[in-house]
């Protein structure tokens, strides 16, 4: 690795850190009560805007709600957010979501997402892993042309269903694939 490449990487990392700090997604907020309020607000928005997701909620063993995830990149990118795991409508744990990426990218974006664990086994695996990573086993519920969020029979048979919504910013294509989730103490 030559000096120019190291400098470029350091400049990209510094730019990403600056963009992420500028997007204040509540990293500096205090305590569980702030996360709880954001989770409830996010769920209220999700269920009122996309009524079809209420069926997912009713069939799921639990939901991981990430109210605000901030993603930023300038060559090197990353994202971070905090949220809560709900089982039977009650918060049982708090989690962070982190993601790193390298490639042709520039900009910043914020979005929310909810992971619906459709089986007890999927929820158990998530809760008992030291750092669960979303991968190919996650199905996405998508908007149709009418703005409704729907699931197909194939999607509803998946162990984990992700709903990504509320995107705002300059980077296109928010996804949870490659995101690592870890339990935190707020």
C-alpha cells in the first residue's frame, strides 16, 4: 500500500465520520426512554402508513425496530442506529445496528427498518448470537404501485422479513443486508 492510497483511505474515513456526526441519529441521546419513544413513534407511523404490516406483527414472534439508521459514505461508508426488540408488544432488549461498506458512494441517508421474526427459532437464533448479521436469509416486503406494503405467500413463509421505510437523503437503496446487530445497554 503506498502513501497516496493510505491518505485517500484516511480522507474517506474522516469524511464518513464527519457526515455521520452531522446527521445526529440520537447516538448522544440519553437512555432507554428516548429509544422507547422513537420505537413507538416508528411503529405508529409504520402501521398507519402501511396497514398490511399489522398482519406481519400479529403473525411474528417478535420485532426488532430500528427507528433511525444513519448511513453515510465517501468511498468508505458506514451506518449506525439504535433500537429495541419487542416480544408481545413489550421491549425486552436494546440493540445497535452497524454496517460498513467500501466502493463508489458519496452522500448520506437516514431510514427506519423493522425486522419481523416469523418463527420462534429465528427469534431464538437472533437473541442468542453474540452479533447477528442480516444476510441472504432476510426477505424484504416491498411497496406496490399503490403505496401499500405487502407480502407474498413466499415472503410470509420466510423466517425473517425486513421492512425498510422512511428513506430520506442522497444515497439510494437502503437495505439491511450485511448489517450487524449487537445487544446494547442504553
